[in-house]
């Protein structure tokens, strides 16, 4: 009997695992008679390995009854914008390119098989960080994507006139 109760609790914990993002707003895009409306939500997260960078992510969120109970599949529509908010000191393994394409954010967008991800690349010749967001699915992903580049600049110095 205990294992019958433990399985649903474990499934809920798995599906509701935090993504590291904080929702800062949203707008309704489609009215639903039952359950929440379809929305575009705006979330913010910091790159844990590079504290001077913050990214804003807008994404579609499916409403209705299926969205309310967590079984809806969100569309692959998303956009990202990242910016420098403080001094940036790149770890050597990022500067060398050994961690290019590293996942910095992941959010489940369906019950089991679909996720929205953000990966980071370092463009050494231009001293910039590039963040790519895309959606993937177990069998077939989506070509929809968005990128944002953060040129690493000195922090805390007065601009020259």
C-alpha cells in the first residue's frame, strides 16, 4: 500500500522540479472557458557559473484543464535576451571552450517527453557569451530557436567622454 502512494508523490516531485527560473510576469493569449488561459510567461534566471549574467526567457504556456493539471504540451515558441548585470570572470574551462554547448537552463514543457533548454557558448574572438534556447522532444525536436549574445565588458568603470 505504501508503494502505491509513494509512486504518485514521486511523479509529482519529478514533474514539478524547479527550473531555477523566477516568473516575473505573463499575458493571456487565448481565453479558456475551463481552467487557466493560454499565456506567454516571462521568466528570469541567472547563469550559475557566470554570476554577472542574467537571462530573460519568454515562452508559451498552455492553459485549459490539461494545463491546470500539468499534462498539456506547450508549444516550442520561446525567446531569450541575456545581459550583463555585474562583473564577469570566466572560469578557465569556459574560456578554453571545453564547456561550449553546456546546458544552463532546462524546463519540462510536456508531461514526459518535451523540454525547453538554454545552452551557453563562448565566442573567444569577440569575447562574448552566446545563449541559445530551443525545444527538444524524445523523438523529434523543433527548429524554432532564439539566441542572445552578451559582450563581456569591464564593469564599474565610468564611460569615457
